[in-house]
C-alpha cells in the first residue's frame, strides 16, 4: 500500500508548526503541553514532600521514583527538541548552551535525576531529599519564564539590574556602618544617654547598632526609639534628629534608588523585546513566502514565469490559501505578477518574489508606515 505524499507533507507541516522557527517545540501545542507537565510535576513534588516522613515508606519512594523519571524523560525530550531546533537554525551547540534557559533546564533535570535515583533511597540523605523536594517546585515554576513573556521580562530585568543593585546595597552598607560607628562611639560618651537602657539595647555594640539602623532604614520599629530619645534632654533630641536624617537618606534615597534601578532595567528591556518580536515575525513571514515560492516553482529552477505563477494561483489550493492568509488579492494574476516583477523582465526570482509580497503584505512595518 503506497503512502499518500500529500498526507505525509500535511503531517510534517503539523509537526513543524510554530510561531516563527518552523519547529513544533515553538508551537502553541508545545507550550500547552509544557504548562501542563510543569504544573503536574510541581503537584507531585509538593505531595511527596507533604507525605514524606522519617519512616521507610517504600511505596511512596517507588511511586515518586517512577513518576519523577517519567517527568524528567519528558523534560529531557523537550531539551533535545530545542537542541535539534538550534542545530537546524545554525545556532549549533554553542548557541544552544549560551541560552541560560537551556542550562537552567539541564541543571534541574540532573538534580531531579540524582534526587529520584539516589537520595530518594538513602535514609541518611532524608533532609537533603526533603530540601530538594521543597525547592524543585520553585525551580519548575521559574522555568515558565521561557514561555511566559511577562515573567521572563521581570526575571531579565532583575538579572540585568543586579550589578547596580549590588553597588547600591554596598553603598547602603557603608552608610549604615558609618552611622553605627558614630552611634557606638559618641551617643553615650559622657552624656545623659550613657546609662540609658534603650541606647545600650539598640546601640551598645557595632552589631546591635548596624542591625538597628538597618531596621530603621526599612521603616521598621523606629518611632518608639526616636520618640524615647526625643524626650531624653537636649542631646537625646539631637540624636533623634540625626536618626531621622539617616532614615530619610537611607530609605528615601538609597532603597528607592534600588527600586528605580530595577524598574528602569525592566523598562529598558521592553523596546528590545518589541524589536526582537518584530524581527521574529518578519523572519516567519519571509520563511512562509519562500515556501510559497517553492510550491509555485514547478521546475525547481528558482525562477518563476508568468505561466508558472498563473497555474500555481489557479490550480493550487494551498497557494491560494497562503496568499489569502497574507491578505494579498489574486483577482488579477497578471497585474499581481507585474507588481512583483521589479526588473520587468518577465520572470521573478525568489528575492523579487519575497520583496514584492512583503511590500504588499500589511505586516508590522506597513502598519507603522
């Protein structure tokens, strides 16, 4: 029994259906399966962690072993499909490994495998096993950043802002350290606050003073302390003013600066992501037009004549459907061919074909124009 070639290619088109690269792993179907698998795996991990006890629950251990290996197999296949897509797109192994999401997925798979195969059956490793069971759901949910654009943007914004945030934290530490030294050295030196219980409790040592100032910077539990010093004579009032100045500088300036840096990083990503999306849409459009050209080019010489173009439009249902999807009218085939034939030499190359259709297609660039 002969295979139907047209049916074969339709199946291949479905398998390679995607939003821009032509691979099923990028399609909506794959994303839906990805969501379902991640949430089911999270449910398994949370359930096993909840019922895990100090005893030798053999049935639970074997159930977790079998189910977790099934989930890990699905995740491994997903990663292999992404590797195949990267190889076909000429990114190669280097491009595949440069993507942080791929490294993160590989790390989770390895950790999950070691936990299910080894730690799951070692009684002395129970605390580590429980910790992995509790942390893995968070890691699995973070993987959603690969397909959920909003989550991905937040993660990328935090990562890109991390350097500035660390320097801001260092500056905050130095400010707290400076005020702690002044507080410990001069606050109770020969003053009415020397034997004050509040001063000794909150500013009696460098560690106490730094922790107190840190809580003040976050606006936690500072009012009673400031009010106490405010009613402890002239020196106490001066200390209160200094503490309020520190709180204003540390909270309103430094901590808000950290927030501003993170927001700015996320906002900075927005135009880049928008440009990246437009490029991907344009690449998908070019790829579909090249496939359309191949369907019309009967002799495979990469050149279209008017007759070939007319036969393709009139007799090939897939060609008409694709032109309709691109919102290109096919009422006058000769006029359409003339518009595409920029050189006016009676034949159309693949570059002319794509460029001509791009000019007529109401894509993102045309809308902007």
